[in-house]
């Protein structure tokens, strides 16, 4: 199975969680939904934990690449470009790609230690935040973005689009005060 097949398995696994819930997130269900044998799935992901770990690593890679790409597109060179990019991607993720976050729910429901890659990435982000002249405000902004993303993931989002846009713009403006 090539890497695009492995990516397809990860996409299908996220969709199984999103559409059927964590109780139906089994290797059998993922294999069936992906149209492959369970043995084919086990060849690349020998356990549910390995599959969840791959889902999380894929989520981190995807999110980080989106932040980096957005950072490159910002017109003015500014030390707050990383935080601004982070804000936009957290809000963008809410709209476009909730499926990539379902792996976090699976990890929380399964084994907390599967979240280790996320914790390591967050430590890197905290280091960037600590370089700000106002790291506490940058942390508040980061946690506000997390709250928006997780509210969407959990189906608790109650804000109309225009309110979310205003929230995002306010957070972007606040981020400029952090540097």
C-alpha cells in the first residue's frame, strides 16, 4: 500500500469517527469503510493505537504546514505573523477540516498518552509565544482559538459567521499588541 493509500485510510478513519462516533471506531469498521481487508489495514497500522497515533501526527503536520504557508503569504514582515497565521488557521480549520481533529477525540477516549505528539508541538508553540513582549496575552489568544476550534468539533458552536469573523479579527488585532 503506498502513501496515498495510507492517507486514504487516515481520511476514512476520521470520517468513521465523525459520522458514526467513537463507539464505531474499530479497525474492522475502518477497513470496511476503506474497502480493504483488515489484514491490509493491520499491515500499516498494527493496532488501533498506532492508527490513532498516525491520525494525530497527520493532523499536526497538516495544521503546521497550513500555519507556515499562511505565514509566508502575509504581506508585511512582522514578528507576529506566526500568531496571526495560527489564529487564521484555527478559525479556518473550524470551517473546512473538522475531520482532522476527530483523532484528538479518539485519543482522549482511548489513551491520553497518545496525545504526546500534540503536547510536544504545543511546547514548541509556547516557546514562540514566550518570545512575545506580552506572552500572557498571546496565550489567551491561543486558548481562545482552541476554544473556538473545539466548540466546533464538539458541535457546541453557536456563533453566527459574522460573530466568528469579528472574533477572529479582534484576536488578530490583539496579537499585534503581543510583539
